[in-house]
C-alpha cells in the first residue's frame, strides 16, 4: 500500500496532468473555430474593382484612343482634354497632331476631329453639337464616362448640315450609276446602301475607276464606327474577284488592283488595303479610307 504522503503527491500529479490536458483541449477547440469578431485581425481595405467608375473611364478612353489611331486620318488635327491627349499619345498619335483643350479654352476650332470626354462636354455644353461639331464619327461607353468622337464643322453646324445633304444626294446619284454599270456586280445590303447614298465619295470614285480596268464585284460596304450619326458615310468596301474562287486565282489582276490603289494621292489614297478571309471562308480585298469623310468630291452626276 502507498503511504499517505506519497498518495497525495500522486493525486496532485494526476490533477495537474488533467488540467494540462483540459487546457490543451480548449486550445485545440479554439483553433478549429474562427475567432470572434472582436478578436479578428483588422480587415484589409477593399481594393477598387476593375469595373469601378475610374477603371471604366480609363478603359473607355483607351478604346477611343485606339479607334482614333486606327481610323482617323494622319493629316487630321485632333483636339482633346489633357488626360485624353495622353491616351492618344500612348496610342502612337504624335503630340504635334493634338490640340490640347485646357480649362478656359473658348472653342475647339483649328482642329478636324474632337474627342469629347465628360470634361469637354462640361466645358462646351450644348455648343458641341449645335455649333462646333454636329456629326458623331464614333461613340464609346455610356453615361458620364462616354467618349464621343466628333467631326469639326469649321463653317458651323448649319453649313455642315447643308453640305451633308448635298453630299448624300450626290452619293445617291453616283451609287445608282454604279448599279447600272455592267462591269460592276453588287450583292446583298450593298445595293440598298448605294441607293441610299451611304457610301463614302472616295470609295465611289475608286470603284468607278476600277471598273474601267476590269469587272468589279462588291461584296459589302462596312465601317468600324460604333454610334455614328446618320449620314456619316461607310468608308470600307470588300471586293471579290469576278469569275475566280479567290484573289490568288487571279494574281495578275490582284497585283494591278493593288498597284492602282497604292498609286493614288489624297484624298483618294486609301488608309488600308488588305486581303481578308470572311467567316464564310471567302477571300476578299478590303479597301478602307480614313475618317472624317470629305464632302464635295462628287457632283450630282458622279465622280469628279
């Protein structure tokens, strides 16, 4: 039998061991459950989402700048607010081609194209559409973050409207003449677009001249200008060779067409000429002219 002192020492040791095991159990249990809110680590500040207002505005500026770089004539002077001008420079538009509209600028005249951000709209208000730049070449985004690319009207909105009506009428007559040209074949919506005077005058003159060299097959007229105003012409055409599967089957004709297009001088010099394969698999030649489209190149009877 154990002596009394030894017995009490053993009981104390067991009790101490049980206390240690109990504490360990509590620690393990606490480690399996989240700490209460009061003991939790301070929450990190929420990071701005990619789709936030600031991020959306920057994305819209970048999209508009890329469009201007790709579609607007290199000879055009583009006016913009300082932030938008930075985006345009980042899209490889020379600073010398930009007119910076700082706060206090009285008008955007002296430029050919205006990139209207929220800052520009606030600065010039309704005068943008009613006085300086009534025609929208392209629109990107919505609401306060929208960027609207406009064509400057040096003579004012009223003179611009008069010139536009006259140009549409001339384009209608020239389009009708192309449709009656036996050397020109037109398919699909391109027929209605010619009749409605929706095709750029430079394209009409180019197609009429090409028809004197050989037969022309017009597949489609196109434009990459989202949100453009009614009456803004379609600046691109897709052409297919007549009587052949693709341009490689008529390589001599393809070379002659390309040579003709590359030898043209402004305003009849295309900004882009390339062979493109359509989703249908058809190989076409795509000819595109830069924005903005000039008025007065043709009269009511056809190309001048």
